[in-house]
C-alpha cells in the first residue's frame, strides 16, 4: 500500500530536505507518495492561525494539500481543530521544531493524531551564536563596526575606559543548563572562564567539572557576563528587571538568545545609558520584528541580531532528519522518540 506524505516545508526547512531525509530514512521498497508545498515563512512572518501560534500558511492551504495524506512533515504548518476535522486520514504530524506550538495537541489527541517534534535541533547553532554575541558585546564590536562603515577611525577605542573585557579569567553566569546552556558552558570553560550556572531543574552533579551551580542572586552579583538560556514560564517571565540588573557588577555584559519575555528591555537601556552595563547582545525581543522606534535600536552598547541564532544550514538538515526518522518509525510500527501527546499512542 502506498502511503501519502505531505512535506510542508518553507524557505528554511525546505520541502526537498524533508522529502530527501524521508527517502533516506525508509527502505527503498517502501511505497511513498510524497507531495510538497512551500509555506511563506520567513519571507512572511509567522503568527497565530486560528487557535495555534507561530504558524505559517493557512488552514485552507493545508487542508487541500493533506487530502488523503497519513503523515505530514513540517516546521510551521498549522494543525488546528478545523484541519483535523477535514483530514481524517492523518495519523502523524511531525513538527521540525523544539516544540510543536503550531499544533493543537488537545485536538490532535481527540482525533487520534500523534504529534512529534525535534528537540535540540538548533542547540549547536544557538550556542555558537550566543558565544558570538558574548564576544561582540564584551569587545564592543557592534559600535566599532558601525563607525568604520561610516568612515570613522577612532583611536580612542584604545583608551582604557573604552576597552572591552576578555573571556579568559572572567566570571560568566549562565541562567539555564539545557542543551544550549551546557554547550556554551563547555566552550567558555575551555576559554578560561569561571562559569556559574543557575538552573533549579539540573542536578549539581550534572554541571560538575564544567560550572559551579549557584542561586540566581549570587550568579548576578558575581558574574561579569550573564547569558540567558531559560524557557519562558510563569516563574521566569520578566526574571531580569531593574533590580536584578542593578545587582550585576558595574561594567558587566548581558546576553539573551533565549526569549525576549525573560528581560525588561527598558531597564537594560536605562542601565546602558547610565553606564552600569558596558554592553548587551540580543537575538530575541519582546515584539518581533522590533518596532522602528524601539529604544534598543538607538541605545549605545547593544549588539542586535534578528532572531537568527538557530539559523544554520545544519539546523535545517538536522530538523528534517529528526522528523523523517519519526515518520520512518511510524511506518515500521515502532515507538516514536519525541511524541508531544503520548496519550494518543495507546489508542
């Protein structure tokens, strides 16, 4: 029997990558009919679609493409109640992201559709980007780059008060020690940093030999550089406000490649303007795209990138490979490795 699969890619996780990784994951004699559609992200920003968030494309587009399909491989296609009702043949919906926020898990479970995701797909890329922002913010690379592009060569960047700081010998605090934070910690330790970690969900022995586990207030007061690697929860939302930033040593650096909701960016701008923070590097923001008049865009000492920490070609291939492997397990009748709604598996 031929299995119809929809490869609903976009301009990052390309449809052909999903198709090629699927063909590589299943035996050559497996009969597949792989359809391809390309969703408009990132050329068109993702957003809410019906009851799901961070989706690309429309319900009508997906319903038409899924007709008769048992499996869907995608990054951002919306899996909503309406889509599920219109696509009764669907059995497996594989989201090539760290979390399936574009899928209505409760509705999928009611309709008997397993939803998978791709944990850790961009951990290496995000860790590397974090290190790039740490170095750029610590050495003021954004400001000197801007000066040079304007034709300005400033000798006073060699003034003591304008010089940046080195990683070697610095105390660096990481809030979060998951797939990304642990990678950042290992590299920083290899560069000679003293690494502190605050993560209440990680056992002390897990950081042994790499970092020192400490409470958040101690991390902030001791760290010359602080980098965030936490998820947004009710506990972590707004975790770094004016008081927490004030607790950091004068002349310190703050970096965030996790989520914009973790930080009060107005407080960051205040601290930069006052000279309490020497620099900051951000890849994530409270509103994306960043509004044209946002204060961050004009505050000195900030290095900004447009939420691209997880954007590498390797991530696109890895994401496609992870979900293709899940589809292959499903076709073989094997347990799924990363199922977001495991209640459905017992049906």
